[in-house]
């Protein structure tokens, strides 16, 4: 009936009488109280706003992201585009119309961003459903749902490739690059020789380099490696020109390429070298270094495209080897699971031929 003195004797008698009446009608008072508490708990569980659900989902997701910068960007996109509209809504009440209200204004003008927002709304609502905060279909699902209301992202915002150095300009460009001073130029040269991503070079550390085995190993999850934590290490065979370049560098810490004030070089440093080389060539009456299709000034990442074109057009090397050299996955998921070879020694010969091509040879390999 309740504890005394919170419940008086008269109140206890009243409640006892109510309980007896309930029993006479076939109702168990204890089970009735349990059902009432369960209903209250269920109601409270469903009273979850989208903002709170997103925070809980973010707690699970953010540790998977490799850098603090990426984690900050991942959250900022939702804070700017989704939370102002959906944040105060209960997740159980969010509808397709609510999702379209978020995506509509940015879908055709900022398609890549809008696609990320849609995916994160979908995942947040999936989390809410799994945790018991909502039921029914997910209103942010693309297939069979939003695809009927919005144009396909690939149709309105086709993926843009990085402006690439043309193969016909590669040897001239390399000759000029070798004459330039500065660590930015040396980092760019190492990127060109290895056909690596800019981030892989900028954050390369000396302990990743095995000069005895002539190999550079980039571990999964390493800063700016683009290799997920669950992925496989990427091995880069070191050729003679690569080793000579590395041997000429000063050792100022754990990073191979260290900025003047410490820490890693920035993206802008390597980009500035490329841009400066282009501008100098134009000033001297040349055509500069531009992408064949767009006419835009070539950028560091575009060196990888130049390498891939070289593999296809100037050599007989297996195309898969070129993809592996670029740290791309090759084949189906089944093949990736069973074929663990990365063709390291075959790629060593390929990279030696590529380095030779940059230096002036024909680069043809049979």
C-alpha cells in the first residue's frame, strides 16, 4: 500500500479496498502496476530527439575515423545541414517529408555534401530503431524511397577527376622538378616516383622505411593513409632513385618530410610547387603543365593518373599491378579475401621502369 507516514492509515485502507475490488473483477493489482511502469518506460524510451540520437550514434562512429580533422568535419556537416531542421524532432516522428526538407535545398547545388548528410541521417535513424526509439521504415533510405523524389547524385554531380600531368609533359616536368630546391620539391619528387597519395608522403615516417628490404610499408589506419583500420598494409617497393632521394634528406624527427617549423608539410606546400612550376613554364613561353581534358593546372594527386596512363599506354605491365601500386582494391570482395598477393617484386620492376621513364628512357617493358 506504501510506506508510513507517506501513506496514511486511511489512505492504506482506501488502496486496500481498491485492490480487493480489482481482484474481484479478475485484475491482479501487482501486474497492473508492472504494466503501468513498463508503459511509462517505453514512452520515455521513445521520447528521444534526433539531436540526442545523433550524439549517441556519433559516439560509436567517431572512433572509426582516423584523424581529428576528419572527425570534426564529419560532425560539422550534420550540425550545419541536418540538426537545425531535425534536431528537436522526436526520432519516432521523423518522416520522409522531414528528410526531404533537409536535402532539397542542397541536393543539386552541393550534391556530395547532401549525399553524406542523407547517409548520416539514415544511419542515425537506424541506430534509433535498433535502440528501440522508433519503429517502421527508415525515411532516409535511398533505394525505393528517396530515389523516387531526388535525381541520382551521379547524374547531377559526376565525379570530378584531379587535373593530371600529361604523359607528353612528364619528362620535361621531372627535369625541372629535380632542379628545384626545398623539402616541398623533394616530397613532390618522392610522390611522383612512388605514385603515392599526397597524404601518404606528407605523413611518412622513417620507421616505415626498411632500406635493407628496400620497402616502404604504410600501415592500416595511419594518418592520411586512406587505408581503413580493418584494411591491409600497403607495401611500396623502393627503387634506386627513391633510395637516393631519401638518403639526401635531413633527419629532423620521426617524419621523413618535416615542415620548417616542425610537423608535417601541408597539402598547400606540394600544390604550390606544382603551381609555381606551371607559372614559370608559361612565363618562359611554354604551355605549362595542364590537364589534357580540362586545361586546368595539374595538381600533385594528378601525378597518379599520369602514372596509370603510362602503365596502360607505354608498357605491357598488368593493369592490376598499376592499381595495386596506387593502393586501389582489385577485383571482387571474394578475390580480395583469397588473393593476398600484392605482387611486390613484379611491382618493383614496374616502378623502376616508371622512374626510368621520368628520367628520360622510353619506359617500355616487355
